[in-house]
């Protein structure tokens, strides 16, 4: 059986994600992680009913659209570290 993270560690992780989570469109998201496949699914609408997809091969990300609206993001190899990109002000920012 896999170890369960402590409550303190879980709260720390969620707290670190808060600045990003509160900026999500509509303020809602459904997040699912498939540990065996190492894939993170982020749905911005439920149900997604995506009509188009775009694969960002260099980032390992699949964008899902319904018309022109982004309704979901799939992150492949989700547990691997992502490279940091520079923002327009020259400071590093985390990129997906």
C-alpha cells in the first residue's frame, strides 16, 4: 500500500498552488491524476465535450477545446520537473 501524505504536507502543497488555482477561468477546475500513467487531467468545464485538441509536443501537454473555448488540459509525464521559462520582465516563471 502506498504511503499517504501527512495532512500538513497536503496543506502545504495546496497552499503553494493557491495563487495559480484562483486565476483559473471561471474559478473552477476538476483535477484528476492517474498515477500509473503519470497523467494529470484538468477539466475547466464539466462535461468537457471537447470538439478539438491541440498537442504541444515540446511541453507534453494536450489542450482540449469546445469551439474556441479551452475546456481541458492533459499533462503527460506529469511528475517530471518542468523547465522554467522567462517572463516578459526577464524573471523566471514556471511553465507547463
